[in-house]
């Protein structure tokens, strides 16, 4: 007799999609982007039609890339809208200047694009530019390297002019949309940098920029070695993969999304190019693609690539007069593979020792900044310094958590200490009276804690211990220190074991060393 296995599933429910498939298919909820999408579409079509009317179709096509600046708007207020779009327009014009000036010099073009990608990655991360991030400036630079040599000034002015038009339209529409809304809803938010400029060298941002530039350069070099068309698409692919961060987890997932989206985009590009759009038709097609890209780029990267690919293919084929569409799309696929592979390789370029040292230094910087604030009193400069070091520590912790597994496990040994340090910094900032009762003793204790963190680095160089085995546990010294920091913040004000300087106890009194805590 056969038996029916009981099922608790709802007959009407659909099986859940695997996370990897869901990431490729599902659109994440985001605020409406129709306004900036419409601006981008208009600014794409207008210069193409104008160029056709003036007998300069190539200039019109090149100028239309300035419309991509509108993709960076949508911040809600006129000033923020104008600032974001104008900054993006400047980046696009700079990218075209670099790429066009290096056109015809293949190796120099690869080097120049790689350096531009690194600079753009650093500036965009520092200023917290919204998606699509560095993708478009690097894409425009790469497209510029594929254009015929000459006319660089004309191309840069054309891109900048359209970018300025996009800025003005974005500002005007933002002003119109703000009419009738309460003043509290249209208040100008203050823009701020991700980290303070003086803290920039100690943050992960420079290394992220180096990895991005290395990936773009490696992709271009690989394309040259394989002799696949022009290397611009491979470099753009590498930059796109690392646009949200150069750490391994982000690079791996976005490389897969880029590959799937580009494969589907090549099919769409072949279908559109087969119709041989010219004149007004190419303007309408490119405007429609730009409109859709803006609607979906922040919601699903893989789906956006379905439309970014034909946009790039049609721009190049229309500007250069190339007609071998199948060959071009096949080259795009291979170049995408090379670019994604280069990005994934660059995402692994970090050692466990470097990540641990970087995070440990961020912890000690917070402790020293907290000591300076406690000792100096409510000085705005000291408060700003502590907030800056806290921002760097949060950023370092976030980035190391996204690295490859071995690096993540090694850096996780500092999780408890980092968490306790952030909590302590918050107490120093929010409850100054409680921690300044004995400012001199508190400052000495905090500085001594910073010195104690240094010798607590786990032995990351021991390869005989598996990353997920018992050897990956937090070292006793770090465990004692993190627990002591937690207790120090309680009302009991228990002393930090083994760390209190001989010159005086922590606030609240107590012995300098407690041997029981070290057990």
C-alpha cells in the first residue's frame, strides 16, 4: 500500500525562488524615477536629432552621452538635484576628454582609462554618489577611446553642453515638484562626505580605488592580448562590476549579474541593430533605452544591463559606421567575460593580515580620539574628530565583512572589540558628563586601551588552522578586552583588567589588574 507523504505547504503558494535567481529577476522597491528618466530621454534624443539636422550625426551621438548625467539626479530638492547632475556632467565630460584624447593609442588608452576609473571610484565613494556610480563616466571614457582620433575639444564641449541642459531641466522640474509642498518637506539636506578628507588615507576608500583601477587595467590588457575588437567594453564591464564596492562578495554577485544581463542585452542589441535605425529612429531608440535604464538601474542591476548593452552597441555602430553587428555583439560577450573575470580577481586582492591591521588601527584611532575629547572637554573640533574616526571604523568593518571568507573570518576576531568601542564612543558623545567626572583618569585609561589593542592581533598567518575550525575563535586577549569595555560602560564602572595604567584607576576606582578576568 502506498502512503501519501503529508505536506504542510499551502497548495496555492508558489515555491520561493533561490536567492541567486531572485537577485537576477526581482525589482527592489525604490522611489519613483520617472522624472529623471524623462529628462535623460529628452536630453538623449535632442542632440541626436540636432546633429542630424546640422549634418553632424557623430557629434550628436557623442553629445547624447551627456544626457547620462540625469541618471544621477532624483534627490528631491532643487539644489541637491542640480548638484548631483552637474557633478555627473563634469565627470562625463572629463571621461570623454580622457578617452577621446587617447583614441588611436590603444595601450595608452587602457592605462588612461584605468587611472580615470581609480580616481572616479575614489571621488564617487567619498561623495556618496548614487547608482549607477562610476559606470557611466568610465563607459563614456571607454567609448571615447573607440572613436576616431581628433575633435576632442568639440566632443567634450558637446557632452558638457548636454550635461548642463540636463542640470537645468533637473533643477526646473525639482522646483516645480516642490511647489505646494510643506517647507519641512523641501528643506535642503546638508550633503556630507563619507569620511573627512584628513581621515581619507586611513579609510578603505583608497584601496578600493586602487582595486577598481587595477581591474579596469587588467580587463583592458586581457582584451588586447586576446585581440578582441577594442578593449573599451571589457574595461567598462570591470568598472560596472565594482561600482558598488570592490570587495569580494559584491564583485562576485555583480559579475554574475553583469554576465547574465549582457548576454540578454546582446540579443536585444542584435535585434535592434538588424533594423538599421537612422536619423530620428536612432534618437527614439536610444532615448527609450536611456529611459528604461534610469527606471531599473538602482532596482536590479542585471535587468539594467539588458538595456545598457544595446545602448553602447548602437552608439558605437552609429558613430563609427560599423555594420558587422553579429561580430560586435559576439565581441561584447567575450569582453564582458574578460571584464567580469578581471573584477572578480581584483576583488580578492586583499590579505588577512592587512584587513586585521586596518580594522585594529581604526579601533585604536577611535579610542585615542575619545580620550582627546574627554580630556579637552566639549570642543567642537575634538567632537568632529571622534565622529570622523567612528565613521572610518564603521566603514572598515562594513568593507572587511564583504571580503572573501578567509579575510572575513580573520577580521571577525575584532567584532566584539569594534562593537564595544563604537558603544563607548557613542557614550562619550551623548553622555559627556558621565564620562568626564574624572577626565584625566578616563583619558589615560582610553589611551592605554588603544595601546593594548595592538598586541591583540590574532595569528592570521597560521595556515594550518582551518578558517571555520576551533582556531578561528577570538583570542582570549580580545575577548577579555571587549568584555572589559562593556563593563566599563556600566554604572558599576568596573576597571578594565590588565589594562589600567599604574598612574591611576578608571573612573569609579578599583584595582588596576584583575587576574580572575583573564582566566
